[in-house]
């Protein structure tokens, strides 16, 4: 998930986390909670090794996993993937 993606539960928790829940506030948030619970889950973006900024493009090695000189396939991916922005 990127920084702009929040979990459904985090959104619900943010709505109901108040010290004074007035009737007017509850009437407002209950319809929102219903909508939030029905939204589909966001799919995390998968960055393939060929597009990752941690991959040494010329040699094909991954520099982001903490294992030096690990050869990675173009279609591989991992949880450390970040999109390269230099256009290579």
C-alpha cells in the first residue's frame, strides 16, 4: 500500500474515536460507516523488479533487500519494491 491508502478499519476507527458522541454526530456517521463497510478493499500496487529503484539495471542485482549481489528476475517482486522514477 502507498501512503495515500488507508485501511477500512482505520477509517472507521477515525470516525468513531471521539470522547463526546452526540446524537447529531452519530446520526451523521452511521450512514458513512455503512458505506465504508461496503467499499471494496484496495489492492496494493505491486512493483516488479524491472521497474524497482533498488535494482541495479545494468547488472540485474537487487540492492534493496539487504542481501548483497542478489540476482533478481524482471518479473520478480517483493515487499520492499519502490517504483523507479528515472525513466530507465
